[in-house]
């Protein structure tokens, strides 16, 4: 998979920026609720955090050169050694 070229953004970047913005807003909501001790919706704080997170992601992608991302193949499974046979003992033939 190839990323967008330097100084360009594509639709995939915008979609990922939206996901980052929503994630930033959710984290801000959780952080504000924990620090206040109650569930509060401060839309201005949440919106500013979402905007900052989304813009930061888009700016980072705008200035990042194009890269080819290849998936890393999984390592081959190591064979498990066969169990060693236990010699059978015959209780009748014991000396």
C-alpha cells in the first residue's frame, strides 16, 4: 500500500483524520469526566481537542513523504519436537 505523496492529502488521510479527531474528543470527554468527578459535556473543550487532534494528524501527513508500506510476513512456525518414547518395563520379567 502506498501513502499519499509529499504536500498532498487524499481521501484516506481525511478519513483517518476524522477517526483521530473523534478519538481525541472521546479521550477528552473521559478525561474531563474523571477530573470533575461527574459526567460533564463541555462541548467547547471537546470540540477544540477534536479539532487539534484532527489538524495535527493532517499536518503530519501533509509533510510526510510518500512511503510504500508492505505487510510483514509472519514467521514460519517452529516444529515441535516429537516426544521421546519411554521404554516399557515388564513387571514379570523383572529380576
